[in-house]
């Protein structure tokens, strides 16, 4: 029997947003509203601009939300963009008279989430767009009624294509102008009286609304700081929300390095000193660092958005150089810039037989496919092997080949042209694919890959919840398994399907995690053994440190799992 240790939450307060300025007419205060977001639930808070004290704080049952202040009424309208385990499409409002959040429910739609911020029309109606089906809905506060106007995107509507609808402006005619994001993009005006739409050549500007007389700006980076008329101020807001672990790997110094969704932070755990440390936020971009990998004496990483590539030297002091965007020879971590060729989401990495790092990538929004990127640590040269139809979701390698798992998904909003994920063998000497196949028919993606050091087979998982074993010499799948639970769908990585993560242990067996199980695949017998139940579900990532000791992401927590319990002496 094994044992788990909950090592704690490595990154807290990694995801601040907001900066909505609103005058409270009841208390006569200027408030700066902010949000701390994460899969544990979000927090809406307000800072008294003059004192820096937090005067409002409200828990919201979602991962992410947006807001729009109404300076005429003092109301703050809040729309959830991501629920915790369901689409976010709940509308709330904060009133300076009650100092409470009131829920107004949601429109008569399902399987969609609100996109962007609430738009306040002169009639008092609140308009909200949605994703992935591009609907526009309205809420009338006086009657508390909703209306769904349907998908506003012009024909043709392609099944499966992601569509965003963003209400942007109100025309003199009373029409609501909306931006439609997909491939191709368009601008549409809706007549709320008739429900009819027409296309616009360009989007009209948003009407300016009265703001407080002072220049109040958020500086939500590592804390909820802000400026007033150019003067820097600090608040007493205390972060409390952890963001989910998305990347884990063993570093060159034996420590466990990892990243969390959205935060752009890196953390490490020292198995010797037992110290769990948030190293800090990197100096470039926003979004998330998807994973880390060690090569020689450095830890390399890729981030969304923009498809940036970077390196951290654990021997040198942490110095992200935010003012230079991390793009400086002395920055640590040091950013090398974008991978290029429209790569946007560098998911997973592997060290190829030539010592270079191979990177599984997805394209930018509205652009199909993705690619296999290559980084040479010696020359710092980057090359992208573009795939115009599919993205790469997973990556592993051995002394023979680099192995990539693909997904039918390209950048969100593009038109998907394929129907099944593939396993790709990439020859580093030829710099080309030499074989590919569909390992599990009907699966959208090959989500994780690992090579067994015992039998040399490539083991993989797919989005539909199966595992497979692939014989490289025979070029065929030789065995498959159906798991009793599927993988964890983590927002943005992507949430459309779960990922069963795999790793090869020191014993040559394959270890992995589903949403609620930790398992061992015995490569000699072909049997799957479900191991001790973890104390937290929603498992994501697994890597072995010392033999028989595994590190697992569980929501915002890092778990240490020993296959055999350690002896206790009295």
C-alpha cells in the first residue's frame, strides 16, 4: 500500500484581472474593482482608491468572469466566462445600496459561455455574446427577463467551428453592433425589435461613459496595486486562489519544476529540503506556461499566448526583467521570443535523439493546424515544421525517433478538416515524418505519449479514454485498453476533452493519471493496476522523481505519491 503527501498549493494569487473604476454614490468613494481567478473559484474585490483598503469582497462560483461598471447607477454588472465544471453564463450585479451580489440567472441557451464583457444599452438592457456558438442574448433588469437572438454569424455556419459574438456598440438606430470572431471575421448589427441582422463594413466606436475625474489605473501584476494620477499605490488585498497545475518535470538539479494554468508563474519542490517554492512570474506575456523540460543545466518552457519559448537557469538569481519582456541576455528566465509561423500554444516537449528540444504546438486563433517546433539549445535556433491540418498535442522521444500525437483542433475559430488524431514518427536526421497512423479510430486527439524503457513500445492515451501500445519496428498498434475514467479537461489545454497523462517509471512500467485514478500499466503482463485512491481528484500531470516516488498535479495542489509506504518508528 502506498501513501500520498499533499505538498500544498505552489502558486496562489497568480491570476489577477479587472481594474474597473466605479464611483460609489452611497459612500462617496471611488472604487477600483478587481478579480482573482482560478479553478478553486473566483473572488471579486473592490479597493477604496484613497485608502488602499479592500472594502468589498465576494466569492463567485466560477473560474473566470468579466464586468462592466455603470457610472450612472453605480451598479457593477458581472458575467461569468467559465464555470468550475460547466460553461459560465451567469449574470450578476453589485449594488452600492445593498452592497450585495444579485444573481439574474442565465439566458435560455445551453452548452455555451459568455464571451467578453456585458454591454449596457441606452434602453437599460444588458447584452451578452457567447462562445462557441456565437449567440447574442439580452437581459431586461426591470422585468428580469431574458431573450436569446440566436447565432449572429452570417452564413455559412460550419458544424464544429468555434464562433465568438462580442456586443460592442449601440447605433443611432438602436441596433446593437457585434463583432463576430471566427474564420472569416465579420461585423453585424442586430435590431432588437425585429431580431433582424445586417452586416457592417466596419465597427463603430464605443460611446465614452463618464468616469471619475482622477486617472485611476490598475497595475495588477504580482499584487493588486494601482496608480492614481501617475502615483503608485498599494492595496491590502491578500491573494487566496490557487490555479491548477498544468506542467511538471524533473529539473537538472533534481528538483521538481512546474507551472500552473494562466498564472505565468514557475514553481519548484526540493525533495531533500521539502521546500515548495513559487519562484515568481516570468517577465513576458500573459496566459500560461504549459510545461517545462530540463536540458543540460537549464529548464526550458513554452507559453501561450504568442507561442513564446524561454529558459530558466536554476543556478542564477531569479531576474525576469519585466520591463524588457524577459528578452534580454541577462534575464532569468530568458525569453527567446516567439516560435513563429503562427504557433500559439506550445503544449508538450521532448528531447530528441539529436539533443534538440521538440515542441508540440497548436496554431493561433482562426488558423488551422499547428506544428512540430524544434529548438537547438546550443545555437538557440528555432525551426517550425508546419502542419496545415492538425495540431500537435503530445510529444515524447527515444534514441530512434521523436513521437508526436496530433489533434484535429487548430486555432479556435478555424475550420477543422480532419476527424481523427494521429501518431507521428519524426526522423531527426531527415527532419521529416517517416510514418503516421490513427492509433484509436474515432478519437479526436492523441493526448499523451511515453516510451517504455523495458520493452521499447510507445504507449499513448487518446481523448476518448483509451490507451494503446505501438510497436515501432512493426509499425502497428499491438494492444489497447479501455480506462474506467477519462482524463481531466483543463481549461485551454483544451477543455473540449480530458487528458490521461503518462510517464515511464524507473522500472520500465507506464504510470498515469485519469481524472480520479492513479494507475500502473505492467508492460510485461499488459495488465492495468489501479493504485491507491488520491486525496484530491482532477489529476493532471505525473512525473517520477526518485524511483517509486511520483509527483502529481491535483487542481492547485502538488501531490507526492510513494508506491510503498515509508516505515514509521516510535
